[in-house]
């Protein structure tokens, strides 16, 4: 069976949204059927978010996350440069990370990870690591003027908690009823201090 892919090299083609969506679902279910084998060596690369592939990012996030993000989110992502990246596994778009600068606390500049995820069938292949390492490189080499990096995770999301703890993130707070439409509604705040 031919497996269509969402190649990073043809993201400016004129495919309509439905066919892109079908490709995401198809890639995901083919992988579920065993075509992607755990630990099979694959090439993991990051690419830019552009007006040509922003609909695919939206579709990816719809598949990966239980909450949906509005048009402003995607408008801001398009303007966030290296703070947003798509992840490709052997040229197939399988994940994404989207961050923004947060200055909501006085005299504090933090990097907020809004979303970071990859399709379920492509997990434990190092794709999340590639995305976190990109963000850690950014705050150590490109813009070192951050106090910390932080994010919210649903309290039952043990996979993500273990994943982030591996990179030195710690639970610093638990916010009751942080999420409006999902159960459980509580979120941990995970944070990695960047100041010595
Ligand atoms: C969290 C997430 C991004 C991890 O991505 P991933 O590509 O599977 O992560 P990696 O393969 O790079 O894993 C790196 C390490 O993290 C830890 N880890 C990752 N997933 C784990 C899990 N399910 N259970 C325990 N440890 C885990 C392991 O130490 C792993 O190393 P190993 O595979 O050598 O044991 C992924 O599970 C995901 O997309 N979840 C849904 C979205 C989400 O919840 N995002 C977090 C909120 S923004």
C-alpha cells in the first residue's frame, strides 16, 4: 500500500485542507498498524512554520491535544520565528512545538511552551527530545535573557511529566480548574530555572 506523506519539501503545494488532514490520519494509522517500528533509525528534523503549512500545524495540534487553539494562537505562531517549529520523521510531519515570551510577572521574562507534542504512533523515538533541545539551545545560545521556561500539563499526563522531568523541569505549582472543558481540569505548572 502506498503511504502518502506530508513532506517538508512540498509544503507549498496546493493541497486542500481535507487531503492534508487525511494524510495526517493516514500516517498515524499506518504507523499504528506497525509500519513505524519503535527504535527503527529515522531522521528527525525541524522545520519552520510558514503560511503554507500552518493548516497542517493546526490539524496536528487538533489530533495531539485535548484542547483547541484559536485563530489568534496560529496568527501569533506565524510571527514567532524560531519559537515555533514543526518536527519531521523521515520527512513526515509528526510533531510541533510552539512557544511565546511571557512577561506577565513583574521583572520576570519567561519562555512559555504553549504546545509541544508528537503523534502518538511516533512517540519514544526522540522527536520530543529534538524539540525540547531546540528550545534549550535557543535560550542558552540565541536569547539567554530568560529567567525560566515553563508550561502547563494536565495532572494525569504522566508521560509528559516524566518527559519534562528528564530535562530538569520541576512541578512548582498545581492550578485547580485550569482547563475549562477537559477532565481532570487541574494543571501542574512545570518549570525549569535558567538563572544560576
Ligand atoms: C510528551 C511527549 C512530547 C514526549 O515526546 P516523545 O517524542 O515521545 O519523547 P522522546 O522520545 O524524546 O522521549 C525522551 C524521554 O522522555 C521520557 N519519556 C517520554 N515519554 C515517556 C513516557 N510515556 N513514559 C515515561 N517516560 C517517557 C523518557 O525518558 C524518554 O527517553 P527514552 O525513550 O530513552 O526512555 C509526547 O508524549 C506527546 O506528544 N504527548 C502529548 C502532548 C503533550 O502532552 N505535550 C506536553 C504538554 S505541552
